[in-house]
């Protein structure tokens, strides 16, 4: 078996070929660095979000969910500090016009020194441009990351609102109402999955950095003296989740504690989780001790009471980027390997069974089995747990290869013996071997449900 390789053929080309990723508005020339998801990508993303929701929210006695609006009141972002602090420092090479975020071009220590300078336009960058090799940069300037829109037909500052830059502010402003309506006492958490928008300086590496993205966020509220305990608890929980979905290359993930000068303005301490993509290490999750900064700010600006039993709670946050996590899962799962029995090469996505776009595919070996196969397929479609595919194009080898490539975990094959005794075979994606015992069609639904339940129990075991 050859080593996993995203550069041998190119993971992006593979994902486009099978329709996991579709360039946005491609028929009109495409919108730069923007991607839609095809059927398999949509199923994978849905499974990833559902798995996170179950793991962090509905399986926890502490946590509840919410769903706040994307369009954000400007005073929310005034209170949170985004209108003042939510910008990057942009530098541009005069020679080749390549643009950089300054903090990506220099060290964290150097960037901290830069931020302390009063006259930032005089700052000299010692590094050379990574594209042309010259040292000829324009002075650093601020780049606003907020994406604005207007609520009225006519434009004007009084009509300006923003597309939310993060999902957590919707949680914070709704905190008093959620606490009252659910009668929750500390500690408890509120989770949310949703879209966020940032006017990024540089967009690269497929879906790793885009202007429109989704977040998986948990904000956990607790008393100050317990905040360290809960920060450790949810940071460990996030790390365990990442380890469970990165199933092939555990050495490609790591934990990084941020230094004081690297911390966001709202954070007391932060640990980021990284995956080693083909382009290098990239952040997939951030775990932050936010103190009571957010609730205090919204309490002061709104003049509303954010206290619970006389105190303003402190907040521990765990935040995953969905697209970044999805890309990490795909890079971890994608392999090209030589099949020993035929010396042919197959592409396979060795996804966790709970993440596979299709848990099982129904495959008739002959046309005479089509009616029976369709009956089984439609019966399995009724199950509430997993998605099912149907495959009848090409020879049996090509059908298996296609299902392997899109990550389908099991294949149910109907053959001549099926007509005799009403049994079928079950083929495993990773081993390419069939279960030694044939399964009765009458029992296959319960059999698959029990397998799916087993994988879920294994996933949630600490």
C-alpha cells in the first residue's frame, strides 16, 4: 500500500472530479476563492456538524443550543470590540504586488513590538517577499475584516449593519433570555452552528480560508473560581473530538498554547489545535478562556442585567471551523493505494464511518436483481441514522472503486444466491473483504443499525 498523498494527484482535483467541491459560479468564470459543495461534500459536512452537535451539545447534560441571526446589529459589534479591534495589518510588496497579513510575515514577538509603535507607517520589515524575494514593502495599513451591508433601498450610514464575523456574539446577547427561559443555573453552556463572514486579506488553500465559512461554537458559562477547571475540561474534550475524527494520521495534529503577546484582546488564555495540511500547519480549533469580558461589555452597553445569582459569569469557549475541519478530515482520509490482487491503483477516502457521505451502498450484481435491490434500497432509505447510495453502473469492480473513492463504508451486494436464499454479502471499504457470513435481507436493516450504534458508542466513549 502506498502512503497517503494529497500532492500525488492533487486532493483538490480529486474533490472536484467527484463533486465534493464545486467552484462557485463556474459557468460565469467563477468567484475567486469561493466554493460550493456537491452531494458528497454536503453529506460529509452535514455528518460532521451533526457529530459535533451530538458530541458537545445534546449528549451533555450541561449544554443547550441556539440559532442566532447572521445580520448583526452594529451596537453588538461596538460592545464586543469588533468595530475597534477587528482588523488585520496589511503589507504589500511594491515589486510584485503580493499582499500579506503582517503577523504572517514576521514573528509574534516582532508583531507585538509593531503594535506598540505610535508611528506604524515608519515600521521597517526585515523579511523579504516570499514571492519575488525583494524587500520593498509599502507601509503597513489597517484592513477592516467586517463585511457591511445595508437594510434599506437607499444607502446611508444609518442603514449599515454587518454580517456577523463570528457566531459567539449571538450567544452572548441572548444569554439572559436563554438562561431565564431554560431555568439553567451555572455552570451551563450554549452551542451554535452557523455561518460567519470575514473580509480576508489573503484567500488560499481551497476551503481553508474563505470569506464565508461555518463555525461550531460552544460558550460555557461558569463561576470564576471554577473557570480553570472547565477550561481544562472543554479543551480536553475538543482535543479528544479531533483525535476521534482524524483516524489515519494522528501525528498530524497538535496542541499549541498561545503566548501572552499572541492572545486576542478578549482572552485570558488560549490553546489552538492544529492540523498539518499539505501546505503546512493550520489552525482548526481555538479554545479560549474569555473571562467575563463579553457579558460585561454587553451589560454595560445595553444597560441590561447579565448577572446570574449576583455575578457575571466567566466564559470558556471552544470553536471549530467547519471547512477547515472538513479539509483536515479529507486530507487525513484520502489515500492512493495499489490493490495487491490486481496491481491496480484505487483512490479511497478512509473516513470515520460516522462521517462517510454514505454509510452503505446497495449494489445488484446482475440486471435480474434490480427490482429486489431497489426494494432493499428504498427500505433502507427510511432509516433515521445514515445515508444510503445505490450503484448499478459499470462492472462490479468499478462500482466498488467508485464507492471507495467517495468514502462509502459498506457495500451490500445482491448476487445469484440472493434469489435462492434471500441473503446478501457485506463488503468493507478499508479491507475490501466481505463478511464471512451472508446476511438475510429481512435482518439487514437491524444489522446495519446495530453497526452504526456500535460506532457511535465507540466514538462517545472517553
